[in-house]
C-alpha cells in the first residue's frame, strides 16, 4: 500500500469502517496498513478516550460478526450481543489485527476520519548502556533532538549576545531601556524611570534553524519568533507610530494604543526596499514570511489588521488570511485554518492536507537539517498533529509508514521514493 499515514485515502477507508460501508478489499488494505504501524513509541492524549472506544467497539463488533458468520450459516438470525468476546486466537484467524496492543494506529486514523484531532508525542525512554554493549567508532546517525529556546541579540552598537548561554537578569542598557533575560526563556525591554529622554537605538533578535524565542517590547506587546526568523525593533517607541520589521515567522499580541498605531514590515529579508505592511491597533495575528514559502501569509486570530503591498490592500477580520504571492498578487481566504497557522507557537506541528515538501520545510527549520530528494517527490497529502518536542526520528517514523524511505545522514534527511 503506497498511501502515507493519515492521507486522504486511508482516512476515507477508516471513515467507511466506522459507518459500515467499507468493502472487503478496503478492509484488507486498512489491515495491511495497520499491521505495519509501530506504535510502541507513540502516546495518545486520553482526551480522545470516548472516540477511541467507539472506533474499537465498531471494529471489534465487525470481527465478532465475521467469527459468527464463519461458525454458522444462520448466524445472521442470532443475537450477536450474546456472543462472548473473541479470543486473541479468533482475532488472528479472522483478521490479522494486533488487538493486543490496543489498535493505536487505527484509532489515530479514526480520530481524523471523525473530525477529531490527535496528538502524538515520543516516549523518551533510552535504555542505559551496559558492560556487554559495545560502542562503534563511527556511530551511524539515526536521530536528532528538537529545537529549543536559542537566539542571538544584536545591540545598537553592533555587539551580539547568545541568549541561550547568557545569564538570566539584566543583559544591557539601551538608552533609557533595560534589556532583561527572564527565567522562562523570554527577552523583555523595561523603561528606566526618571531619566531624561534619549534617542532609541535599534536591536535585532534572530533565531537560527532549530531555535525559537519570545520577546516583550517596551510597550508590552508580545512576540513569538519561530525558527530561522528575525525581528528588528526600537528599544523605545517615540513619536506617532510603533514600527518593527520581520523575516521568517512571528506571532504577535499587540498592546492597544490608539494614539500610536503599530506597523509590521514583512519580507524575506530585513531592510527590503518595498516590504509588505501590516497596520494594527491591538490584535493577535501570525505572519509567515519565509523566503522558501510560495507566499507571505498573514492570518488574523483576533482584532483587525490592514495588509498592504503596493496598490493592493485588504482589511482582515478574525479567521481570515492574505497570501502575498511571489509575483506581487495578493490573494485572500475568508475562512482560514487559524489553529494550523499558529500551532507552532503552541509547540505543535499541525498538518491538514499538507504536501510532503511543505512538511519537510517545517521539519528542516526546526531540526536544523537539510532535505534531499532522490527520485520522484510524492504528491500525497498528510493530516496529523505532532509535538515539536518529539525527536526527529519520532516525527519521521510517522511518515515512514509508506513506500517512501526516509533516513538521517550527515545532518540531512534523505527522501527516497
């Protein structure tokens, strides 16, 4: 079976099993997929217990009906509820399903088919080495850790600070503003009271691949910066407007100040001559401006923003999105998938009908790897929700339930079809 896990076809088959319209050939295909699912390193959020129970009961009932039908031609006239639960041996005889390990794979697919969402996290349990174990001189790379809180702060004088190794507390003074590194992995700017006005300087916060960071600006606005991203901002807001520049991806919670509107300039690089402009008062929104993405996406969660590029502009309401294409065309989505767009900020990869290349771009940024394709790039689409705390091997395990081969080699993911 060549379908990827949680692809449209496999979720359709799971839905048919739930509503009773599945064919024999589809059951065989689903069972074949299921029996190749290794769920030993996966955990399912218990919030989905009722849906898990429904799916399991429906599938077990079908198995019991098949057992009864095999045992007696007149089984359709008997009361199936009087049947005892099938033994493991009976299950193996009728369906080679691995019921003794609780059908986790089928449950995950069933959740997708019923419109619910699942959460997968790697079980972190590595056996301790023993005396009998031997170490290889050149171990084969099989895994990489997820990203973490790390960033570089460039101060107004051009000096830099690596925030992951910097001590907590006061880092620097920029004009009349104190720069603080907080205990919870966030950078905060705090005005120093009682000082005469000073011209603000500009700082740049940059995250590498495999890094993320949080920032509180002098006005109290909060910003989450995703991997391989940067933001340039003044150390104090003066005059009639507040303005920052970003590259990569950032989520904003802007402090309201009607007398000083907030602007975000977004482009694939800082200092671009003609960036896209987002005008806001007080609102929550996400901007994805990576240079390797097909469009700059602005997604509004709360409030209102006006997105402008040249002569094109659009005012967004909550739940809407603009996509600025490479050729300058601005498209608009009235009902955007806001949860998917901001999932990264909540520590999750969320894919809904996502192509493999789009998924790999996100994985490459977070795990600081390159991706190499050997052979034809698959066109299947994925749906799923995976913790960003999962190791790279744990994420790839989900994608390896297909004929596509994935391996980690020298800080690269090699995709072979």
